[in-house]
C-alpha cells in the first residue's frame, strides 16, 4: 500500500491528467476499452447526411507491370485447412485480378471538411473469418468502435494478434470453432493482424471514424456512397505498394469516377503502418514545466 | 459520489503545490535511476535501442509501445504499477534483464515505475488498469494433471511448445515478437526461466493475460466464449507446472557416477532402463563471450548429466533441450535471422553455414596436482585438455585434445569412446561410453574416488552456432563411486565444493569483465 505522501502525488497526477484532457479540448478521449456502451448508443443515432445533397465516389484500382508471383502456402502441417482449398493456396500480399486490376486496396476518405465533426451511426458487426487457415477478408475496413466478429471456422488453434500503434492491441487464442468480438476505438490505417501459429496468416484492418471506406474487390472496384457534396482527399493503401491520394469533388446526386494506379515498380514503397512513435511527440502527464 | 469527488478535487487543489514539487523530485529520481541503470539496454528514450540492445535476444523492452509480457491485466490492457514493480524486482529470467530487487532502493523503484510510464503515450489515458480476477488454484492430483494434458492437446499448446513442452512445436521456427525479432517458444520443462514466475499461479496468469508483445495469446476469451471452463484452464496450468522438476535444480558441483552392482549391465544407450535409477545433475551453460567470435544468444542454457560405471567402463548420459536436429530446412529462416541480427557479428561467413548440433565434454588431460585445473576454455599449453566430441551428423564420437581455443585436434583412429545420440521431442540424449583405463597416454584415466574435472560445450547449429559461437559451462566434477565405505569421499567433496566455488567465481569475473569491455 502507498504511504500518505504517495497518495497526494497520485491525486495530483490524476488532476493533472484531467487538466491535460480538458485543456486539449477533451474531444476525443476514445480508447478501445469501454467502447461497447458508446457503440450501443451510436446504433440508435441517425445518419447525419441528407441523401438529397449527397453523391458517390466509385472507381477501380488499376495495376501496371507484371504481377509478382506469390509463394504457395505450405499447409501440409494442417490437413484440415489444406483440404479446404481446391487449388494451392497462395500468399495474398499482391493479388492481381484477371482483368488486370488490383485487389485488397483499402480506399477511404482521408480528409473532407464536409464530414468533419459529423457523428455517424456505428454499423453492425463486421466479420473476419479464419477459414482454411487464411483470413477472409485479407483487408477490411471498419468504423471506430464497430464490432469485429472474429470467427474460427477451422476448429484448430488460431491466435489473433493485433499490433496497432495508435491504440492498444490484443492477442487472443481460438483453439476451437468459436467467435470473439473486438473493436478499435481510435482511427488507424492500418492495424496489422497475424496468426503466430500459422506464420503466413496476416490481415489488415483500416479503422476510420466515418463510413466512407471500401476495399477493392475481385474486379478492382470500390465505392464510397452517400457523401455530402464537397471536396475530399481519398487515399488508397496497399500493403506492398504504399499509399496514394487524390482530391475528388462530389456533387449532389452525382457519381464521381476515379482510378488509382499501382505499378509493379512500387514494390519498395514505404507502407505507412506501425509508424515508430517518437517518445517526445506526445503529451505526458509529467510534461508540466 | 459527487460530494466525494468535490472533496477530492478541493483536497487535490490544496495539495497541488506540494504534490507538484514531490512529483518533480520523483521524476528526477526516476530519470537518474533510469539513465544510470536501464538506458544502456532500453535506450535513453525508452525505445529499446540502447547501445547493448543488439547483443540481446529477445531485445530489451520498447517502453514507447507499452507492451508488457508480464501483467495481471487483460490482453491489450496496460500493466499496473505493481506489475511493473514486479518486473523490475524479478527481472526476466532467461533474458539479459536482471533482477533489481537488491540493487535499487524502494524509492528508486517507485520513481522508476512512474518514469517508465512517461515513455508511452498510453499511460496517461488509463491511469488505473484493473487486474483480472484470477481466483485461487484448483487442487492438484494425477487426475488433474491428466486432464491438463488432455486440454494441452485440445487447445494445441503443442503447436508452439511441442508435445513434451520443450519449445519444439511445428510453429516454433517462425515465431516473431511484435517488433519483428525471432522469439523462442518457452521450454516448459525449465520453469526457472519463465518470465513472471515459476509457480502454477504464474502459469495460469500467463494463460489468462497472454504475454503481450509476444506470440503467446490470452485464453480469457476462450473462457468468456464458454468453450472451456476455468477448471480446465487451471488443469492446463497444473500440467505445464508438472513438466518441470518439482524443485528448481540447485547448483551441484559433482556428478556422481554410480557404481553398478555385480552383474548389472552398463547402459550404453539413452533408452536404457538403468538411467531411471539415477538422479540427473543440472549444469547451466552460458554463451561463449570470452574469445572472438563471441556468441550472446546461446540456445543451450543447461544440460542434465547422469553417469554410471561398473569398474571397467563408464557411461555418461547428457541430455538437453534443443528444438530440432540441425541442420533442418524448417529452421533455416530462423538461423539466417538470428545470425543477421545478433551483435557483435564477428563470425566469418563460412562459420554460419549449415551446421550440426554438437556437444563436447572436456576433461583435463592429466589429473591436476592440487586444485589447479586447466583453463576452462580448452586449456592452455601447460595444462592441456582431453575432449569427447559428438556431432549430430556423425554416428561416432571423437577423442581429442587441445591446448587453448583453436588448437583442438581429434584422433582419426583408435577411438576408445563410443556414442549413441538421439533427438526426440525437442531433446538430445547422448550417451558416451569408454573404458576407465585406456592404452592411449593422451586419454585421461578415470580413477574411482577421484574428483575428475569435467565441463561441457554445446551448439545448436540452426541457432547459428558453430566454432567458438556456442555455449559452455565452468568446471564441474565427475566422481566415480568407489566400492568401499563411504568415508573416503567425505573430504574430496568438501575440497571440490571450495574449488568449484572458486572456479565459478573466476568464470563470472572473466565474463563480467568481458561484458564491461564490450559495453565501454
């Protein structure tokens, strides 16, 4: 137990922390803990966007150059999983579609004054499945506080090890057919997930505080719907080829078409993820001089 | 509530000047303590990149991530102050992190805990992490341990930790921590190396919290999902505890070679029943860091030794944990990573080619007069050593001699020592057998009742170990039991203990000096 002097200090620390939060505006004190109550409140919230003044963005992700050959996954140690694949399962680092487009690109609104400060209802749970010892989907987007149902459809041991840097991660085991619910309380593009039991299993979750996110599909397409009219910065993220952004104008009732183009020579791009934290670049309780 | 809150607020306002002053003082003490004792490994900025960090695997904790293995809180939650204090006090056995219990004052430790938290942006958000309610252990019995074994199989602990718990599961070769460095699955038979404690409560806590930052997940969600009961999880903890000896092996200086009774057969194989009658002696090994190329990441951290003789021949059984039989293609990535990241990178490229596992048993070439034994690192010109060398890619053992590191030479023929080795379930078991007396004048004669100096060198080829890069022990003694009364070996063990303690002291001093010299 603490002596009295220590208590005094603790109280001061708590007070200082309070002052820091209040002093910073106290707007976003979200963290992953305790977000479920926020989520249930949010589900009754109405969408603040007036559909009559809203428009859409749709487009596709083109790929130039020759598609890199992906390594086949050796699943011989997990016959249950191997049997679920009719063709040899391959790593999903780069998936170039038959029509020459690129899959698994996370496309989202990075900036947009028209939606700044808007509170959006939290959608129902998103599903991340482990089926055949691969994550489905490999790349997904969710909103802050949106539940992610993590399902084990294989009935053998997986662990889900999330290592974000903007917030706390988790590492949970699923030795049986079961589901676990998780959520992220702070926007972060992207949160990497891995299974340590099966070193090839990786997934990425983009967490944003609005519903305007999408992942390019098997034909390279994506869409962001019902945006208030205005100008937006739309960013596209790929785990191997990095990010690129465009400014897009959305008009009421219109659909703006855009195309992102990634190419094989971007393979050494810096992929923004798990940015190293500068220990001096964050407010500290003890930063009081 | 509101009233109390108001009172607390007013109180804290009143105390503010005092509290602030004390806080600054504490922070100052925390910083001074940290800079002096912690920064060399953990870095002045707390990011785990101190000047000595490259010599360590696992790397020192990066405090900016606030990911802590050992906590009482849920996976993803921050540790409590008590958790941090415990880590400081206990250290992390099996890693370079020492225990600071007796080094720092209470005030320094408390200040350090607060200072560590300032490296991360996460602590201010969540001032009071709440420990999990872990309950108390269930009773233990053979049935419980059997139940635990069943659960160990069902929840697939063996995927990483191996069927017999020696860290040799099929996923072990690809494990990485959150900072991308290779990390070994814990060898559950060596609970004295468990970070966070060796007891069943500690094991259960690790299962519930997971070891954040490492591949070890939490099993609380499994309980919450109702697919496993708390009792079953306690059974797993009891089973894991049962994999290690009941008591942590003490340092015994003497391996007693049991004299077999008339007519009993000398064991010449690892699977001989006769070994079960003999208690093993645990001998700790450390990385070779005296001569270049040095090795700071030894896989083999101890060997168990048993010996027996029948008056004509002696057999010595050496067993140790090693996840695989090197070289193994499954472990080639592990090997290349380890050799790439481990400082001080003094080995030539050809020294890190595919290599077998190896063991060398060392004796003096002649019994020393008095207490003086050969230099423990392969002797010197005045006091040469006599060696038994075993390699996993060879069916025979070689006898050899050395007069210092790099002078080892092995006999091509006329071998008097035979060997049988087997790798299974993450363990090597190697039996050497030799006549007590040989006709070769370079072979040491084994005389009953004499305290014969003996030491060990071990290499895990797939951990990047060969040549000087491996692990070694200091001198111990092999004592062949005499047929006569017990009186005769009352005095020798006492002498041995003294000599052993002296030897241990010298080894530690040399190592310490070496550590200091590379740091400076």
